[in-house]
């Protein structure tokens, strides 16, 4: 089976951001994506839509065009959000994005009227019924087909980094799960989800996809929902590990991190280096550690069992990537990693509100404020007076 890869001209970017539609009165999810999308046909009924259905009627996915810089991608998303906000605010609806919704019950969800989603639900049953989850996907262009699998393998070592920074789903159906990311468990239960298979090269990727198709495990390679996967049609590596991200500045952060890493690996291949490929057990173990502990995870750093706090590893990673970010024009966006290290990731910010006596309704309010005002909210007082600025201080 030959899978054609459409090379990108460079480390181009595309971002997909899954937004929640939240009733401002009840703070629960509203199942009215179909009505909202009908009012923004200029964004949804075009050859390359910028807003579209996801699995549930409580969510709208917004998508950038092909961007070359992080700033361009952020501006693209910002314009789409503003257009959607003009429609939803008169309806008493707010926008938010966290990996799960803190209080809504997945059993109340309504599926989007899309045939492929109906087929997914029919095939996966209970596994699909529960997927009232939200995430962010970042595509980064790759210039040559034969670079894709080595880059995917190398990126697998960064699953805990991606998830720790964005873990935002400690609550599920009104209960604290004890996890930083319950979404990673809910979505990861799908049979073709989870960490990428660490393959030798593009030929082995083609052979593996052909085997899955022959066995009837998948009907299309698009049904392989790895945390990081090749996207041959778009000529990209797609990073899908991020939990729902509450602020636009944090979306810019993960776009910068993704673009910098792919660009660095691409250049290393040009220089003749062999990229690192972590052992599968390390990838699985580290994903679990970030799922459970988020920014407090202590992750495995080598195949001999050495460990280090993910906060320390992230600090060093930012320092390492700063020259790459300068060349790509995204040093400010990459620097947001340091702000998250200082002020807490999304799951930490949510739990801080509850720890001071807030309710889960307060948590939902905080997530709507974070998206609307693009700032971190770490307490109920900050929800009222706006004393937390864009850097979270």
C-alpha cells in the first residue's frame, strides 16, 4: 500500500481548537452547535471551513488556515472566536475550553448530525458515548516524507511535556477524578488512540496501515487517533496530546513549542543526525504520570529509569529552544511556558478555586473568563476584579 505524502514547504502551522458552548445561567453545556453554525455560514459552509461540528452538539471546532508563524495562527483563531462570540452572546451562551466540562453529564449529550460520527458511535458504543471531551491539535509541516516517522518517534518523548502543560480536566461529571487529565483516559480508551507506534520508517508505516485496513480495524488511516500521528494529505505531523486549552495565549504557547521542536528535529536530520527514539515503556509510563499529576509529575528521563520533575525538564526545554524560537519569530509565545510554570497549569488553576471554597460552577465561570479575557484566573477574587493580568500576576 502506497500512502502519498504531500510535503510542506517548511514548518507551516495549522491549529484546531475545540470550544465548549456553555449556558451562562446553568453553567452546563448547551447542545446547540447546529444552530450556531447555521448563523455563521460564512465560516462553516466554505471549502475550507474555519468552524465546524465535532462529535457532540456542545462543541464547535475552529480551525486556522495554513499559517507560517505562530502569531498568524493566533490572529486567525482570534478572528474566528470573535465572529462566534457575536452569535452566541445574545443566546446567553459563553465559550470555554477545558479537556472536560466540570459539571455536565456525558449522558445528556446530543451527537452532531454528521454521518461519520454516527458510524463512530455505532462502532464504538460506550467508548464513544462518553467522549464529551475537548482538545487542541497542532499540525506542523514537514518538508520530506522520509523525515516524518523519525520526527514522530522523537516527539513521542515529549508527550508528558505536552500534557502536563495543558492538563485541564480534573473534573468529570461533577466529581474530582484525582487526575490532572481525565480526558487522556476517556479519549485514550478508543482502540486506535494512545501513544504512536514507534515505527522504523515510512515503508513500515504504510505496511502497518495496510494491515489495519485488511483486518478491518480501520476503514481509513484517519481513524488512527494516535497522540502524535502523520497526516499525509496535509503534509504535517499532527500533535493531538494537548488537553483542552483555556486561553488563546496558551494555544499560542503549544503552537510555538510544537513548531520549534519539529523545526529542530528537521534541521538535525539535515545535518545527518539520527533522532532519538524513546523506549515504548517510557512513553507509556510518562503519559500516565502526566495524566495523573500534571505539572507535579516526575517523569522518566532515560531508559535506565532516571527521573526528573517535569517542571525542571520544561524549564530546560524552553532554554534549549529559545534560539529556534527566535529564528521562527515566536519567542514571546514560547515564553508563556515559563508563565505556566510560575502560575500553574489549567488543572492547578481550577483546583485552586475549589480549594479556597469555590464551587464547580465557579470553576466553569473562571474558564469562560479565561477564554474571553485571555488571562489566567487562579482565585474567585480574580474572577471579580480582574487583578490577574495576561501573565497571571
